């Protein structure tokens, strides 16, 4: 017999007590987790947020556009409509009431590990390797986001103990350093040995 669905209070308490937040000036603190929906669907990557900052930012931007003070001319109704569409339709999201329970995500790097990742390797891309507790090293790469990552089989994000910045795994299985920045991919770069960022869903809970 499965446990009863978590109440919203229990969800907030679990998130605050069990998950390290990522600070974000635009969206506020983000809490990375995994969830089970009420129908049993498992979603491994969910970011929990308070809606306040995003709502305030959207109101400000829309008001600027309405007054002709934004990046689009207010007479261009099509452009204004596109901005509204961006805020109301962009991004993946889940309703809090559709979530049965929340767990710590195996795909969210611990904060102290994230802080070891240093800057872009080249424009729009950061490549690095991660050393695991058992000494094995794997290559990772991201073009935009660092909230969640694919993980090697039988490993979790919590197994990472060290980041080797601006590096990759070669076709010979060796750790190599990237030139910073680089224009062309190294000749021995093994794309199949790279674990990339994972897509995720957002869930807004105003009690966070």
C-alpha cells in the first residue's frame, strides 16, 4: 500500500529541508528535485520556484512595452503579442497539485560541485570532467543550463567529488585539456563520451 499523497505543506517542508537552492536574480531560489505525479509518472528533473519574481518581472516588461519604453515599439502590436505569448506559453511546467511526492534528484549536481565549474570553455559552451568517488572520470558539457545533467550508468550526481575544468575525454579514453577558448573541436574529441544537460520542468509554489 503506497503512502498518502504529500500535502502542499509537506512538499514545502521537504524542499526546504532536503534540497540546496540555486540562487537566481531573475527567478529567485530554485530547488531541484525529482517527482512522482498522481498517476505514477516519474519526472526526474523538476525545478521548484516561488512565482513572485517571475511575475513581477513579466509585469514590468509588459508595462514598459505598453508605454513604448521597451525593446519593441508599442505600435507594433504583433511584437507586443509575441512578448505576451512568450510569458504565457514558454517553458515546461507542472502544477503542484498534480505532484504526489517529491524526492532528491540523482541528476542535480550538489551546490559545492556546481561552484567548482569555472566559466565558458568557448563561446556558448562549457566542457569539463567530473571525478567520481571510485576514481573514475567522465566528460560533461553544457551549452546553456546547469540545473540537471545526464549521468553515467550506475552513478548519481552525489557521487561527484571533483570538477576538472575545461577538459574532455578523448577517443582514447584519456582526460585532455581544452584550449580556452577554442575555434574547432579537438581532433580526438569524443562526442559520445559527453554527458549533457537534461531538460526539466518548473513548478511554482508560492510558499517557497
